[in-house]
C-alpha cells in the first residue's frame, strides 16, 4: 500500500491580503484530498496548481466557513485527460512546486480568519 501523508498550513488571525503558499514535492506523489476552512463566515477562495499552471489541480473554489471545512477530492480535481467515469488524482512529480493561492475575501467580501489548509497525498 502506498504511504499516505499530509501537508498542513494554518494562518492565524484575520487576513488582510491574499496568500501565496509554495511547497516542493520531495518525491513523486498523488493529491487525493484537500480540505480548507476559515473560522468565520468568509468569502475566501482557494486555487491549487503548480508553478507553471496556477489552477492545474483545483480551480478557484470557496473554502469552508465557521470551522466546517470544504473538501475537494477526485470529483473536484481538474481533469482534461482522464475518462469521465474514472477517478482522477493529480500526479505530482518529484521537485514540482505546488502553488496554493488563497483569495482572502473573494470578490471584496468578508475577509477570512484563522485559515487551515490540509493536502492529503500518497507516495508514488
């Protein structure tokens, strides 16, 4: 069985600007799940991709509110090549820079507070 691991980010306080988080994959892996949440009722949006395509894995999506995470999995990942009925998990090659962008207030809505983002991946 492939090892499962998580990469977590927590940004405390009420945000006043967008976030750009970068993480380098230490080996080949697959993204199998993402959860993202703010502690308040915010309008924040998350986008996940790599350093060459900002929304290669998850297009701009609303994060969870009031401590209830929004979850993204194979049904939500961007897929331009797999068969429609097949499950799609983005493959991330060793050394790829994974880029997470958080629009802290969406379209000038309510700013997010105490944001937590968790990526769940499998090795290989």
